[in-house]
């Protein structure tokens, strides 16, 4: 008993599915690389912003108590 190959999968359909799969895989890899690059740039930008804020806030400390001298009252009560 011979089984005819035409009942299973045609070679054209199999080749087209492979091409579509490779194209989708390539698109996904491009998106992964683009997202990785964007994350790297965002991380670098936040580090630069943090350094600028540290420099800005290091000079002006608002919680420091200033030495205030009160006038002495020499009058006796």
C-alpha cells in the first residue's frame, strides 16, 4: 500500500511558514535590542540627573541650625 505525499503537507506551504517565522523572529529581536538600548540610555540619564541633584543639594543644607546669638539682657528684674 503506497501513501501519497500530496495528502500531507505541500512543500510550498512549509517553506512559506518558515519564512514567516524567521521574519517574525527578526522583528522580535530588533525590538529586544531597541528596548535594551533605550533602557541603557535611561539608566545613564538618571545617573547624571542624580549626580546633578547631589551636587546641587550638597551646598545648601536646610536642616543645619545656624548659630544665632541672642542679645543679653543686663537689666535685673
